[in-house]
C-alpha cells in the first residue's frame, strides 16, 4: 500500500512540476525533459523487474509511474505542437504504449492500467462521437490472454466483463442506427 501511495504521489508531483513551470521552458527543453523522464523512469523499472526481481514492488511502482509519465508526455507534446486531434486518440496512444511496456516486463499491474485506459478510450468514442469502436474487442481479448498467461483470475473476470460491455454497446449501436421499429427490432433485442 505504501509503495502504491508513494508512486501515485510521485506521479502527481511530476505532473504538478510540469504544470507549474511549463510556460517558462523553451520547447526544446520541454521535449528533452519529457523524453528523459519517460526513458529514465521506465529504465529504472526495467532494472528492478529484470533478472532476479529482488525488489519487484519497487519495479512495479516505477512501471506505473513510467506509464503515467508516458501519458502525460503524450499530452504535453501535443500541447507543444498544438496538435488538435480527438482527445480519445491520445488515450488510445497511451493505452497502446502502456500495453507494450507491460507486455515487455510481464507485469499484471500494468495490464490493469491498460484495461482502464482502453475502457476510457472506448467510452469516449462511444458516448462523445457515437462510434461503437468495433476494434475494441482486440485489446479486450489480448488483455484476457495476457491475464491468463500471468494467472490473474480477477483480470480474466474483468476481461470477460469488458467483452460483455463491448457486445452490449455494439448491439446498442446497431439497434439505434440500423434496426427498423417493429417485430424485427424485438427479435434482434431478444436475440
């Protein structure tokens, strides 16, 4: 618990530091600092998690801090260059990068963060842009496989629930946009 709280406080402190000093930094210094932060924190996490894993909780905490720094880095780089894209695209890039880092280090706590990020991305797409994101099933099934490989039964349960959410939202989209009222709609809903 203490290591988790410490990693959360460290991540919040990093974000507050950048928020307070962002306007005073030149753009090149911003990019160098963001890249250095991401590489250094994830490199430390790799050192703690590779080999004998003598301090696995410290490595897991650093991995989560590194993933949060990666997401903050995406948002900060987008702000530097005034990239105007859908916010859900940034969350998707964050989730894919976090999944790659977690799969590389075989850490189930990273998979949990990825499941949350992919769910947020899907909800943003579905509720904001009325886009059912049929490809959402790919990360859900991939996370289910990774949770199974690590032996995390709760993670497999969460993957099953997320798959149910995917099926439910896809059916809602089809019902509201393509099914004509009457008996065909009732048959589709019953099915």
